[in-house]
């Protein structure tokens, strides 16, 4: 296999390429750096498309073209057959809060929803509020602490004929483990419930496929996969058609417009198109051709193998440091069941102090609960201090991983001295 062209890729990211010794960005699960092509597209979107949609003049038509192209980009990213089910908004949390209001109207008091102990608050809080407002019972499913995944049988055990919705994450933003989503969705559908999938942490590493997993909703955030601060929610058209939209009386009743509130963020939509093109260009580098989705899949395959090698080395190096516990899959044979987000605690050093020690050496990581309140609770971790989280993206290098491991060892050694 051709080696992943890391130098060529890094040259595209001004935050990395523009400085002599750039910081090591290992906070990618919180947000990724952005290639120049996406930055240019956002600027151009403002320069050329800063008009409202629906006008008779050229600028307005350009803005409409950007809107169309962005919805097609969203469809390509999630694997949707058409852009009609693609709803674009400011963040995963905002989109989920918004659609939960419509989904709640399908429920009767005494109905049930299922939430997981693996999810980020963005996929928990909206549903807790929906349950409160409609008198629903919330059932919880924990992740298995051996497999680090939600087991289909554990999900089945909390389902009933009254379950209306199951909200579950595809990949955890704390442990990094990836759920077997197709298997989980099958269980949800056995009970006639809706499957709402949070793919925010999966999408930077694996391209979702809403058709293959057969979910009813899937949501992801572009700023986690090299794009602007915005998010994409896909909904099955037949389900969206049955939902009442919370919208202005005079705004469009069509799909997907009726679920998109206010004036579109045209410049960010232009950035989303460029993000899809960037991902496809990684496929081009690896010699893939075909549709944009096929080229994207080729790109993901190329950087997937590269990321896996970095992750194996990071985990191996961390495990060699005395006092550290990794909360997640560490078995190299199961590396395909996790994204490269590695969280740990140390027996003597508080997480925030550890992150500060790394920041002092120009290694950017996060510490705390990372909004993964339920996982922190299930793992018996202190909610305020949580974990130290290191999250690789495809622009990281082997040299950066070695630099990080040396920095980690130095912080840990200082505590033992
Ligand atoms: C798994 C997961 N879900 C949801 C979110 C929330 O995304 P957004 O910031 O777009 O609301 C995050 C953010 O970190 C996340 O990691």
C-alpha cells in the first residue's frame, strides 16, 4: 500500500504548516484544524454569496447554489441517497434540541425512551428534557466494561413495546470505542422505535453510512472533521415527513428547509462543501476515482491505516508509563473497534495538572469530563477532573506521538521523584 502522504497533507493546514515548531494538536476530539481550501471557501462564500436566498439577482442565486451544494455535501458525508433529509444547523447539540421538540410530539405520557451511559451530553440532555416535557420514562443502558461497547443484548433488555426512541453514540468521546451500530439499530427496530445516532466522534475517522446501518437519524459536526463550526443532521425522509416542524409560519414547508431555522450561514455552507472536497482529495492522493463519496471512502481508507499505526504506538507508549490507567480498548487485536481517542487517569497526578504539564511542553490535550458525564459516572471517575484525553487526527505524525510520549513520561516522572 502507498504510504499516507503526510507531508503533503500537513502542508494544507496553515495552523500546522505555518510555524517552525507547531504545537502538537492532540485535542482533535474537541475540534480539528482546518485546511486552507476550507478557509478560502468560507472567505469566498462571504465575498460572493453574502446575500439572502430566494432573490431575483445573481448574488442571491449564488447563495442558493451554495445552499444546494452544501446539502449534497452533507448527503455525501453521511451516505444519504438524496439531500432531502439533510438538515444543517449550528451544532449537533442545537440540532438535537430542535428535532427533539418535534419527535416529542410523537410520544404519549408513559411511553419510554432509551439513553446510554456512553453518550456525550449533547445526545442525553435534549432527550431528558423531552422526557420531562412529555411524561416519558427514561431507561438507561450501560456499556460493557470488558468490550467497552453497548452490547445488543443489554439494549434489548431495556427495550419494550412502549419504547419510542433510542439515542446512542456511534463512537465515544471519552473511551473511543465504536459501537456495532447496525446490530444496535436492528434491536431498536425490532421494537418499532426510532434510532437516533450521534456520529460526531466517528465521522473524523470513519465515514458513516446511514443506509448500511439503517438508522432513522444520524448527526455529525463538521468542526470535528476539518470543517467549519456547524453540524449536519440526517433524517429518514418518511420519518421527517411525519414530524411537525417548529418554524416560522411564513418559512418553507418543504424538506429539509422546514427544519432549518432563520437565514442560512451561507459562508459556512460553502466551507462544508470544501470540507467534503478536502476529504475526497485524500482519496485522490491515494489514487481513488469515482463519485465524491467513493473518493472520500478511499481517503478514509488511506488515512485509517495511518491513524491506526499512530494509535497503537500511543497506547503502547502510555501503557509503559507507571501509574497510568487507560479507560478504553487497549488490546491491539481490537484496535478496529475504537477511534484514536485515548483517555487516561494517573494514580498521583490530577488530570488538570497533567494537561497543564503537557501544555507547558506545547502538547495540546484536554482534561475533565469532556461532557461525557454518564461515562465518567459509570467508570466511577470524579466528574470535575474526569480524564486526560489525547485524540489523534490524520495530520498528526509519528514524531509528534514520540514527542508526546516523552512529555507524558516527564510529567509522570516528576510526580514520582
Ligand atoms: C460524541 C459527541 N456528541 C456530541 C457533541 C456535541 O457536538 P456540538 O459541539 O456540535 O454540539 C460532541 C462534542 O464534543 C461529541 O463529542
